[in-house]
């Protein structure tokens, strides 16, 4: 009896100590975050007009480059998802998609819309598919990974045509990105947990078929799609504006230049290092810097940044996926793998065709 009591006391003490450590870690994280926020607020107050321009620049980028292309696609894709337009079209693709990527036919729809329209539409569609009962828990993370890609108009038109002054370079980067996302998704499916919950998938498919049988309320679908699209676009707008501010703050306090000088000590291509560092935070700004010197390496670096998306894009994607049971670590690993593959694929293509 005494031995049992001692065991119970030992377990309680271990639980208390682990709880204390968690609270300590949480309070430390909160303290560091609070300090960082206060420092940022002070820097903004010291030069408010400077950082007002940063936010304005982010908003201008959103309204001129992002909103015109993203708004119609996001709205129309939401309607198609609500009325389950792709249920019959996706059935022939179920087996090949499940075999190679671990997702059903709806995963191909999310992937297709992503490579056409770009970030963060794939994540938005993935979340909508799950909320409509068209994806199982086993498919959600892999669908989020395979549908996390930039779009045709941005890569070929903006990056290739405007920044690199070559549509050919844009096409090379675009093809490299598509191959990278497919190969990364294939690797993740092969090396991740292959256990598949058949019962759960069947339940999801039954839910989907039940939805299609009921008569849709067209007015309600249009209204809900409009509201949902507006909220989604505001989220994208916020992250673009706030990360434009973050990049200017880091540039002004010389953090990015300091890291860039250290990393570029042994290389003559300093713009590649500084552009890559900026692009890890917000990819468009980084690609602008990289495109100043057009080489196969700079093209590959731009492709890498587009595949990764930058912290701004990743935060946008995760905000849409916040309501679904996604494995964030696996999603982030997928983005890193995409970036590495995209760099080497694009470098090979650039050396062969440029």
C-alpha cells in the first residue's frame, strides 16, 4: 500500500514539474514576443511616415498585382466547391492520385486551381473541400502540400516578363515549380505514414453525395461565397502589408544587411544572398533584388523563392488552413523540399535552355 502511495506521489510530482516547465516556457515566449512587439512599435513611432509608406507599398502591391487575378478565381472556385461540381470529374482520377500522392481526385482539382491562379487559392480550396466533407483527415495535409504553388500569370507574366524581362525564363521557372511540387508530394507520400483510414474516407464521400442530392440554394451560395471571398482577400491583404513593413524595418536596423554580409563573404554574388534573405520573408521583394543580375543561378534562386513562398505566403496559407486538422510541421517540410527541388530543376533547365 505504501509503495502504491509513493508511486502516486511520484507521478503527481512529475506532472507538477512538467506543468511548471510548460508554464515557464509559455511565459518566456510571451515575454520575448512582447519585447519584440514593443521594439517594433517604438521604431514605427520614431519614423511613422517611413513605415506608413511601407504599408502603402504593400497595399499597392495587393490591389494592383494580387487582387485582380485572385478575386474572380477565389469567388468562382468557392461556388464550384459549394455545388460540388467536380464530384463526377474527380472520380476517374481517384486511383492514380491516391497511388502517387495519397489524395483523391479532389486533390487534383486543388492542385490545378493552384498552378493556374497561385497562392493562397490552393489552401483556400483545400479548407473548403474539407469543410464540405470532400476530403478525409488522411488527405488534408497532402492536399495542402500539392496545392501550394504559385500561378501562371504571376510567374510567367510578372516574374518572367516584368522582372527578368524574358517570358522564356518565366516558363522555365513555372515548369520547375510544377515539377517540384509534384515530386515533393510524391516523396512525402512515399516516406510518410501510409496508413489510410478507409472508414473515414467512405464517411466523407457519403457526406459529399448527400450534399449533392439536396437542392442548392443559389442565392445563399452566392452570398456566402461573396462573404467568404471578401474575408479571405482581407487576410491576404493584411499579410502582404504587414510583411512589407517587416522587411523595411529589418532593412532599416541593418539586420538583413548584416546577415547578408556574413553569408556573402565568400561569394561575389551579394545580390543573390540579400535577395534570398528578403525573399524568405516576402518573396516578391526578394525576386526584385535577384532579377537585377540575370544568370542561371539567379533564375534558380527566384524559382526556389517562389516554390517556398516566403513567410508571408506561408502565413496566408496557414490562416486559411487554421480550421482544418493539418500537420503544420509536415506542410512546412513540404515547402522546404519544394524549394530545394525547384532550385536544382530550374538550374538544370536554365543551363540547358538559356
